[in-house]
C-alpha cells in the first residue's frame, strides 16, 4: 500500500512531470464530473494543461482525507478495485459484536471552558482529539471498526471470526478485550488539567453481539450509513444501564465469550440480566490482540493508481471512488477539503446551535419480520424515511448530522446553526419538525415506507461545542454539550407524534406557534425538573414577534417616522392617493414594530381600509412567489382547512365580485396556477403553451390586476416585511406593482435591510427613479445614547423613573439597537 501523496502517474508515454491537457483522454462528461474535486487554480485554466503527477497527487490526497470520515467497512464496500457495481441504496447483515462507549464529565468541562473563548475551544479540541485517538488506536488494534461518533461517544463493530481474524478470535472476544484496554487507557483522563482547573472524566461501555443490519440510504444530495436492528437496540440499552467506569455486556455476549474462552471473564451480576466485567484472563492483551487493521484495513487513494497504466485510467478510478464516498460526508465539508485536503481547518468552537432529535420506531420489527432474504427491501424502506426527512430539514437550512443507535428504535440528529447559521434557526427547526410530523403521518408515506410505527421529536437550543473531532485515521464533524443531551432527553420524554421543546425554544417561537405547557419533567442527567412545551402547530395569526412578553414601551425616537406614515394612510383614505414607502434599517432597529404600530393606529378607519401583509422568509428564497402566497390567500379568505373545492369556490366568487367578466376569464387560469389548483382541460391548454418567464409574466400580470381591483374596492395597505429575503419571482412582481401607486389607492410599504447585493436594494432604487412623486424613503437609525433614548426605552419597559448604574452600563453594549436593548 502506498502512502498518501505517493503516486504512480504514467501518462501515455509522457514523463510523470510533463504538463498534459487534463481534457486529453477524458470525455467531456467525465471532465464535468471531475470538476467539483479540482482546486480553483486548475479550473481557471482554459486548456487545463497541468502536471499529471500533481493532478493525481491532489486527487489521491483528497480521497485519503475523505476516507477518514467514513467507516472502513463502508469504504471497502464501495472501493472501485476491482470495479463492481454497488447500488446506491442497499444493506446487508453483519455478524459480530458492538461496543458503545460514552464519557461522563466532558459536557460540564466543555461548558466551563467556553468562558475562555478561543483558548477554551483549543483546549477542548485538543483533549477530545487526544481521547478519541487513544480509544481508536485500541479499537483498530483489536480488529474493530468505528461505525459512529455520537458527540463524545463511540460505536465500534468487531466482526465474527469467519469474517475477521484467521486465528479464530471472534467479534465478542475482540470487543471485550478492546473494552478492557480502553478502560485501562481511560485512567490517563480521570483527572484532566485545564486552564480552569482539573476536571474528572469517566467512561462507561455497553456491549452486545449478534446480527447487525448495515444500510446505505439516501440519494445523490446526501447519503447516510445506518446500523440498526435488535442487536443495536440491545447495545444501546446495555450502555444506558452501565455506570461510570463499568463494562456491561449482555447475557448472550457473555455466553459467546465463554464458549470461545471458558473462564476467560470474571463477571458480577448487573442490571436486567447483564454482566459487569470485573477481570480478564491472564496475558489476554498480548495473547489475543489482532494485528492492527487486520479485519478492516484502511485503503489509500494511491492504491487506485496502478503501474504502467495510462493516467486517465487512474483518474477515472479515483473519480468513481470520490463519487461513491463523498455523498456520505457532512454537508458543506467537500468544498472546504478540495483546495488543500490535508490543510483544512479541523478545530472546534463553541457556537449557538439548535439540535433536533427524532426517534423513529419500527425498523427493528421490520428487520426481524423480513429477514436476510429481504435486505434490499429493508434498505429501501429506511432510505424512503431518511430521504423524506433529509429533504425537509435541508429545505429549512438544517443538516442531518447522523442516524444513531437508541434503545428503542433509532434516532436521527439534525442541526440548525452548524455548520451554517441563520438568525431564525429556532423557527426553521420548528417548521421542519412540523413538516416531518405531517409528512410521516400521511397515508401515502406510510404505504411507501411501511415500517414506521411512530415518531417523536425533541428540540433544544443553546451554545454547544462543534467541530471536526477524532484522529488522523478517523474523524467526524459533530456537536456535544448540555443542549445536545437536553434535546435527546426531550425526545425520550415526548409522546408518540409529539414535538417537545425546551423553555428557551418556547420563548423564542411562542409568537409564531401554538404550544402546550407539558409541565416540569425530571429528565436523566438533570438535577432539577425541566420545563417542557409541546408544539401544536403554527398560529393562525402571529403575535408580536419583537420585545419581551408582558412588557411594553411606547415608541422611542420614532415620532417623525410615525407621523410620515400616518399622513400617508390618511391621504390614502381621504384622497385615494397611492404611495410607495421604503423603511430601511439594520436588524433590530424597529422596522416591523413601526409597521405594527401603524396598523394599530389605522384601526380608527375600521373597514374603510384593507390591510394585507407578506413577509420574506430566509428559508423560502427558492420558492417562487413565497411573499405573495399568504397575501392572495388572505385576500380570498382561504384557510388551512379549506379543500381544493373550497378554494376554487372562493377564487371564482371573489374574482366575479371584483372584476369585469372578460378580465376575470382572462386572469382566472393564472391565479389558479399560482394557487396550485387543478385546471380544467381548456384552462390547462392555455397554460401549457407557456413556460418559464412567459408563464411567470402572466401570473405576475394576473396578481397585479387582482390587487389593483382590490384597491379600487377599498383603499389597500400592502406591507412587505423582510424584503431582503424575498424570492426573485416576488421581487419581479413587486416591481410591476410599483406602478399601481400612480393610479390606484394603494400604499405599498417595503421593509428591508440595506443589503446592496440583494434585489430589494435595486427595487428601492427603481421606485424613486420611476415614481419620484409617489415615493418616500425612511431610514431608521440607532437610539441616541447621548440623549439617553436607550435608557428611556428600558425605563418604559420596567416602569422605572431611573436605572441603576450597572444596568445602564450593561444596556450600553447594545449600541442603541432597540432589539438588543430589550
């Protein structure tokens, strides 16, 4: 086996160091497939005449780094030497022993170290990597394979003798010896010295043996290696029953070890029929240890570069390996690896993350019922569940971090805020969970998946340690910390079909979603009961999203802006005068609050003014017309419970009231298309001839005509909040609507941040240029600290005449931003 970076690069008679055209010998389709794995400096060259050896060295280095993120079993299975066809989705039964190890004390230490900032992050990263390196060395030395990281936990597999060691040392015996040596190595971590003192760490290990179902699931957008089945559940149960410092094995595994080496183990009775390993036979470590990597040797990219073959052949083989393996990488990792595979940043950091755990039950029952003869069907069912959930989570900007073992069913962990963060990650996670619940309860899903008996979800949010951890030979991107544990505990406490959240999550999303107080629950690992809340669904009407519940302050330092808005509404009512108003500011300065106060003030006009609102959402920027869908639905009186027949009736009835008959007949098919309604054969034929931009123009025209006649019926205030998150189709439609302010009683209010790279900024430039006499721009500034406007805000909120000096100093850190002040 060659070392990473050592390449055999024969190039059709050319010397290895000669420049070659990378296109030479590769088809256009092959080059396009190779493109994502090449650094930018290669891609920028038109001819791509580069050193053949450097190309191969880069590709083999990249492959070697990719391999370290995957189980060796999976790498061997997908390795293209010899080249065989491996289905994307599939599975098989593996016989052996599972070892599940978890350490206690790390979470408390990590949270304390987070107070040191970057220095604390570096110390935590060094410690966890030293721990993992130590344990992985033992696991590999005993012929095991690291199947899963689980935060600070490890799941290792040791194959049975007929699949592994020629000397007959089977999986259970290898696993128990590895566990004993791991506990011995753990003594080096019992008292860990850090910059904040010494912290005690302990490890517990649970083990079971039998048949394990190993599945490859997912699609081209992302794949996952899943190990599941009754053996996996029993292993998780053994670990949960073990105490710190113990090795707990099932009765079945103990019997297997006894059959292999009678009297080898000294045990004591443990909980629920398990056995606590107290001692091993003499000389066990030197007598029975398997050679390193004998069961699962680690391939290298250089193995795919064979002597005396044309270099394009080696490139093709490496390309196949990369295409098979990279879908299993953590989301977003591949682009970071490509520029310099062995020099990418692998450290950790403490960051704010939302953690979602979903416990899905039924896979083990399916495995028992279907048996080995139907392993393909089992994998297909698991893949259908995983793909559905992954697509939902991805749509809301989250990532599936792993599918992990659990003592009852399996659990999926998703992250929002790592590796990519959004300011509304909590809302995104809740919406994803609600959609997961709806999707998995749908009859067609149940028919397609078959095995799912129940699903329950727990969600928590807070600061966790996130980063690439492990050893140079095996690593993973993971998160660990108290909030991770809390989300898992909430999942365990949830009822079937329930979404259970922490108090912090409840406070963040209670204005948007209906929640039920489930009371304080005593959770494992928590000294005091924890407040829990079940998510029922989205609120029919969102409450105020800003501010502190129960506290209210009049507007501070926004009198001039409010006066200008009130004047515009008054002219809209009295003179039927249209206007376009942009309210521009950074986050938290009060755009939404100003619009909400104006709506409250406008209630004096009662039914003489219509008010409609739309909002850009960061997770719907790829959904066409996402800003206008709720606007049109609200105007038509459509509710979530309406059937297709109900919606069609409301659309026809309302357009017939508003529009001349010929106009109604003209735009009705496009409004129906916009609302995703089934069309009659005649209308479908009209729409079918239009594609892309042509259809978008007709839909935009139809909505504009509809809104114009709404305004003629009754003066209309149309508020678009968070325009900086609007999709491109909504922006195009808005640009068309600008002209309505010239001829219809429409007040169009656009609320957005000064993000010049987004289309909202160009829309804000178009409005004054094309409609200068009907445009007003309002730019909000931070509260003036010199005039104590931030202090006045807090005094109003707390009903105080003055603030204590310490509190006044504290709110100064908000730099006049009302949201941060609150």
